[in-house]
C-alpha cells in the first residue's frame, strides 16, 4: 500500500539491529524514511533474545532512547477489558496481582 519497511540483520547472530519505515509524504519524492528503531544490547528472556536498548527516531517527534527489558506475558487485572482503569489510578492500574 505504498509503504516500505527495511530490517537490518546482524551477520553473526542474525538478530535485527535496525528497523526503518518509509512513507510517501506527498512531496513528490516518493518513499522517504519516517521512523527508525535501533536495537542493541540483546539479553535472553524466557528463551528468546530481547533488545535491552531501543533508540527511536520518529519524524514527528524528537529522538528518544528506551533502556530496559519488556515484561513478557504480564499478569493483567481480571476485569481489565470490562472495566478499564482510570487515569487517576496511575500507570500500573492495568497490572494483576
């Protein structure tokens, strides 16, 4: 649909090290880079390699860096999808016990 995604793969361990998305911004230049994710410092979690450091550059936002491992299959509140948390409940209101 007029979009493109490039995956850069490490030659030795075959893990993705960069992902670039392209879009047509209708400036007459065709597809241009829009978002870039640099993935590094992989660590094993539950038997798979997960990037510890993710640097993002998005055309619409200033560059950002995230450090840390995600939580795989987190426990959710049993009623999360029937009673969504309120903003006032804080950032962890979705978590189960």
